[in-house]
């Protein structure tokens, strides 16, 4: 029988799989639609999904003003990343963005060390560096000398700030979690994010020709909303409460590996000799992170937290 710790890691693995599958779908959709509008739609539909679930269970309730502020705070890190990404990608290449994103687990470990006042073990630090190296080998097809071509342009600096938001994501979830149902937590986090996005994207929403959106794009948006937003948020928040922030963020390193597998099934082959060292390095680093990651102090009393995570 799997332990609670192993179940939490399994949930984060499935979260990573869902995110990896969203890349080709998202690329297809954003070729014809404004990325911010797509993001708003996936958040809105995911919110409605959780509202419907809570209503059917007779558990939908309005949060207090204090809790609403807490849910808004939880929604800010991923939203700041999306906004920074869409601004930066006007000038930043996808390759630069992918390379900069590998800094997220290291930043998460450093921030967790300061916020939770604990030291990161040498094994975990080496695993984080190894994962970053492995992901870089995959992204640059084994040629790490290409990293020297990354210049800290204004767009890259903006994107790096977005990466800082993602590094804070598991930390904020862990600090702000108060033991409520994860369905309730995810629902209101998504609702708050949707509200903020509605304000930010109002001009684009008005200009969008909704009746001209093709059927395959709607199907893609449906996948992004249900799997890459609703379910992935639910799994991510459970993992963030149960595991150390650097363990949660380290699953970022698996994304290039899973994207390689997805691309292979869609006919986009990458020669194994170009990425083999990177894949092996990432897998070894992840094995160390899973075994050696240091859990932080629980955000709520252990029995209450365990009961909520087990739902």
C-alpha cells in the first residue's frame, strides 16, 4: 500500500503529465486566438466545473472577506507568471523561455529556506542543480554552449520575474492553506483568478469573435480547462501542502522529458543521442528529490491536514 508521501508524489506526477500534454494543444489554439483570452476561458470553465461540483454536493458556500483575500493571494503567483510570459514572448524566444524556466525549482528552494527558516540538504541542492543541468541538455539538444546566447534583455527579465512567481506558487499555497476541503480551495482560487483575468483581458474579450471559433479549438479549450487547469490545480495544491516546495517545483524538470514523449507520439522525433544524457540526469535528480526532500512544517495540525489530503 502506498504511503501518504508516495501518493502526494504520484499526484504531482499526474499534474506534470497533464501540463505536458497541454503544450501541443495550447500551441495549436494560440495560433488562432489571443493567449490571454484562452487563459481566461480555461480559468472560467474550470471555475464553473468546481462550482457545479460543490453545488451538487451541497457544499457551495461564500467565503469570508478574509478567506477571499487568501484565495486571491494564492491565485496571484501563477497569474503573474502567465501575464509575464505573454508579455515577454513578444520578444523572447521559446528556447530562452524554456531555459529560464529551469531556474524555478532553485528559486523555490531558496525562498522556502528563507520563509520556512530551514536549510536545504546538500543532496537536495545537488539534485536541483542536476535537474537544471539535465533539463538544459534536453532543451538545447545536448549543446550547453548555447546557454551563452541568452541575453538578459528587458523581455527576458520580465519572464524571469514571472518564473519567480511560479517559484513562490507552492510556498504561497502551503502558507495560506487552512485545512479546508481542497475542492473548496481550488474552486475559489480559480474564481478569484478568473475575476482578475476578466479585468485584465476585458478589451480582448470584447473584440473576440466568439461565433467564429472552430470546433477543434473549443475541444482543445475544453481539455485545457478540465485537465490542464481544474484537475491540475487540484493535484498541485494537494502536493504543495503535503511536500516541500522544492520537491513540488522539481517536477518542472520532468516536463521536457514528457514533452519529448508527447512529440514522439505526434511524429516529431528528436534523435535520442541529442537528449539521452539530459533525460538520464533529470530522472536521477528526480529520484534524489523524491527520496531526500525535506518536508516543511505543516500549515495545519497533522490529523486535519492528512484528512483533507486524503479526500
